[in-house]
C-alpha cells in the first residue's frame, strides 16, 4: 500500500487538483495525499519546497495574509536553511538630522521595495542604517546635523537622508540624500537638495522612493526635508516648510511586521519640518518626520529630524534622524 502524508493546509483549499491531462490522479482523499502524487506535483513544478529561514528582531511572523515576515530593526543576518523561492524586501535608510537652528528639516531615508528576489540556501547580511546625529548644544555658528546612514539587504540599497541646512552659515547648506534635506532660513547657498534614491541602481523589480528638500525664502522660514513620496514644503515669510510625506506600503503595516506600536502604520521615510521662529514649527511628514522644533525622526521609520529653532539660550538644536528598517517577506508554503 502506498505511503501517505498529510498536507499542512485545510482540506477546503485542496479540493480541485485533478490533472487536466489525466496523466496522474490527484484526487484528494479524506485529508491524505499518496506519496507518488506529491512526487509528481513537485516534479511538474506545481509545488515548491517552501523557504525555511530565520533572522530578524521579529522572526517568522505569520499574520494570516499569505506571507511570512522577518523584520530587522538592527543589523543582523537572514539565513535560508532550506527550500528556494522568490521574496520581497523593503529597505529603509536612516533619516537625516535636522539643521542646528533657524533651519531646514532633515530628509527622510530613501526607501527601496524589491518584489522579485530569488533566494536559495545561504546567509545574507542585513545592515540597518542609523539616523543622522545632531549636536547636543547650540554654539554659534552651530555645527550641522549629519546625514542618515544607508541600509542594505539581499543586494538592495537604500540611501541615507540628507541633513537639513542651517541659517546663513557658510558650508552648512542642506545636503542631498535618499531624500534631500530642507534649506536653512535666509541661506544664500543652493536652494534645493535633491533626492538621490530614485537614481540608485538596484535589482530588477525594485521601486526606489525619494524626493528633494524644500526651498527657503530669502527673508523667511526654512524648507522641510524631502519625504520618500513627496518633496519638502517650501519656506516663505512667516512660514516654515513641512516635511514631505513618506511612502505608504500597505503590505508592510505595523501589525504585519510584528511592531504594533510603530506609528504611522505602513508609511516610511517622512521628512522633518523646518524650524525658524517666530513662524510656527513646520510639521513633520507622515512616515516618521520630526516636528520643526528639534524633534527627532521616528526610529525604524527613517524619519528626518526636525529643524532647530534658535541659537539663543533656550533654543533647540536640530533633531536626530530616525533609524531605518529592513523587512523581508515571502509566501507561506505548503506541501
């Protein structure tokens, strides 16, 4: 009598399996498959051995939407110990730091979403970039915040967000980055810092997200940092630019990736708002951007830091950029 095995899925999903050519009888029988039927379906390519993988701060999350998730909030290794298949990956870089005072917001970290990465057994290093740091105090002239750090995984790279520019300080203009930093108030340096993520070379099937930072007004507020999905807002007289919005990825919500408390669910790479009093603080972009009062960008969202408000006592420095994140998902497999 042939050996029998049980499938790992409900019988309701395995009702119609008869070979159209009639060469092999694939009838389902009371929750049991004959071993020769399994062999034939594997040979015909109807089934694939599912990936067997480990790695991530949140590992092997199965939220019930047909995918398994591995979420890296810090650097690590993704290990495939068996099977093969196609995976998706979202890579978010660290956001740029906000400018030090009367300044532009930091650019959001670049975002790369690859949907056709073929995996086989092996170890794959994952790097999660830190957000750009800013000085702890405000000397005059203040030092600029730093750019965000790149994130990488499975051959896909996201570029760190650019720093926000400072007010009228030489050599402290906004920087290009995954998304560009916002220009400092009353700065005579180049007005726009471009987003460089769209030009990044990544594997086929990858969509890159990143935008330019906002402009400044000649006698007014600073520009908001660029977001993954939208340019930073421009400053004008009495107005500080808002950070550009991050990109929304519905398949990568906070609940799906195992981080239910993460804000702005499913949105990544928001730009930081500009800060130049007495104008109201620029709003942070959806997706982790910091408010333009020196607020930090959200961690694991790649949010740009908010611009600092003043070099006077009691004024704020720019906010640190938020760290990035790397998320891998692949279909749940059945035998």
